[in-house]
């Protein structure tokens, strides 16, 4: 089973993120017209229409392609974690 690295906003560390073994799973291409998979939900999308994931990264910390819906969920998780940290820091 192939595993990517997914950033955990609360733990501030990468956690293993398994990807499907069935079929072809492509998360990167230099060709913006190439069909790739969203690194979160695995649905197919054009590389050129993908967002850069805020959570699923390669070994250099660069994000893999994500669809708009998954990118929005990532952003919401990041924002919630930051708000929680700020609340904790301010003692509220």
C-alpha cells in the first residue's frame, strides 16, 4: 500500500496517509492537461485545475493536487486549529 504524508494541524507533525491500491493513482504531473487524482478524495481532475494541498505533501513539503472541495475542507481545518491555538494561548 502506498502512503503519503498528511500534516496534522493540531499535533504539528506529519502522519501516514494511505492511498488506494486499486487502479492507477497519479498525484503529480508536469503536464497541466494530465488527469491526476485528488490527494484527499482520490477523484480524477485535470492537473491544471487542481489546488495545492495544504495537508498532503511530498518529502520536501510541497503539496500534491487537491480538488476544490477538499482544499476548502483543508483550509477550514487549518483555520479551526489556528483559532483553537489562539484561544488556548490567550487563556480563554
